[in-house]
């Protein structure tokens, strides 16, 4: 159950940031290099454990600071040394 709320937190941040920037999911495909299906699943909280590089591609394409990753409740992944 805890994992679901963690994924929803990641999903909510990605979805909100995309909408705040006026980006479509298709534009996110172009910017991130991820598939439309992957973006839809992440935003819906249906991706059980997105990899570190997937998350970083999303963050970069949205222009989000890496420090914001530390505030998320996500399954343990080591983002140290990536700034």
C-alpha cells in the first residue's frame, strides 16, 4: 500500500509540472525520449519502479531541480552525485 502512495506522489509531481508548463504528453515524448505509453503510465502511477535514468529524463525535460527528487517519497534509489 505504501508503494502506491509513493508512485502517486511521483505521478502527481510529473503531471502537475507538465501541465504548469503547458506541455502535452506528446511534447514530453519529444523532450524526454520516453514512449507515450511510459509517460502515461508514470503519470497514472502505474509504473512500479521507474528507473533512475527514466526519472532523470523526466526531470530534465520538465526543467525541475534535482534537489526536488529528495523531497519525493520514492522507492530507494541513489541520486547522490548526479548534480
